[in-house]
C-alpha cells in the first residue's frame, strides 16, 4: 500500500523490494497480483470512509468542488471547524456537478449526522448545480461565497486581451474595499463602463455578484478573507488527488475512480494544517449566526 501511495507503479513494484537470497523464488509481485491486493485494500477503505458518522464535527465553513478523472467527476465536500482545521466530509462520483448529484451528496451528509440548523458559509466556484443543491438542502441556514477568482476569470474571458489587465485591477480593487457597500459602489461604476463596449462581460459580472461580497457583508477581512474569497483551499486538496493518480492511464469504472480518490484524500488528510486567518473564525461564526437568524426572520 505504501509503495502505491508514494507513486510506484504496479509494473515496477518488484523493483522496489529487497532482493531474495539465491534459490528463493518471489510470489505475488506481478502487476496483476499487486493490483488485486490494492483494489481489495482500498475497497475496504472506501466503505468505511463514505459511511463514517460526521455528527461530532462542528464546521461553520464548507467548501465544495469537483475533480475530473477521465469521464468521472469526483465531487468533494470539505469542512473547516472553529479552530481552522480541515475535514473531508464527503465524496461522490458523478459525470457533472449537477443539482441531482450534489443534492444526493448533501442529503447523505445529513443522514450521517451533519446538522442542518446551523449558520454556515459555503464557498463554491459558482456552479449552478451546487448552488441549487445548497439552497434546497440547507435553505436559509446557508450563506454562499462565490469564488472571486472564478468570477474574475469568467468576466475577463469576455474582454479583449489588451483590456484585461486594466479591468482586472479595477475589480480586484473593488473586492478589497472595507465594506460590501463600498465594493458594490465601485463595481457599479465598473459595470457602467462595461455596459457600453462589453455587455457580455457586464452580464457575467452581474450574475451572482452579491454572493462574491458575502464575506465583506459578514465583516471578514485580513488573512481569513484572503483564504475564503476563493476555492483555492479545496483546489489544493484536489491537487493531491491528481498527484496520486497521475500514473493511471485508463479509468475503467466509477468505482475505480472513487477508490483512488478516497485513498488520495485519506493520505492528504495526514498533512492537513489549519487555514490562514483561523483566529478570526470565531468572529465569523458569530456573524453567520446573526445573519442567518435575520434571514429566517425575514422569510
């Protein structure tokens, strides 16, 4: 198992073993034998991992993102607790980040003990399927922060190359404002400029704009703001899946992709560290409670 985790391929497995004494034949070191043992071991891991209870975890922050392996998309949910520690909460295989796949993933999370009635911040890349599933399952208990990096990329894709640096600077400056109101004022000025020459970029910026300002409305700044303004934290976790699976040439099935993903996530969890700005999570949590209480009263 350790040989596979450090990147030794099944065909080169025997070369990583100590040589036997002369006259003693090796057994069970062929490519097929090693593969069968790896499959058996990881199948056991997967069952325990995806069924384990999560009710004891108190996480005010949740990130959701997908990692593609061949034709399979592995949707991963990661929670961050009040101390800033990361926890992989769930993973599911699908073909897209569709509403159905994400809805089933979140419902399964609740069935494993994850409480609904608690104010939470969900950080997502902007996928409509994920967004719809969060609203359907968690309702007014969920506040969404759209990834500013993804939003920036979508807007700039509608602009000619020579104008991208200029508008990138204006949008970045707006998101660094002291308050959500000031950020919105600066963005409105930017939208007026885009409406004239680049209506496609303006439309892209307006879509989901308020959710790019959620952290500012909650009063989050500094290191914690820089950490949660994008999905980089969970994308770094997804990178560990790519590191472990880079030698896989063909994904034969969804169960194979799920086994490799769970194995990679378990290995990555051994090196988890607290996020930057974790000292401010308690204040963020209090703001989440106030905001979700207000939203539910209005509703």
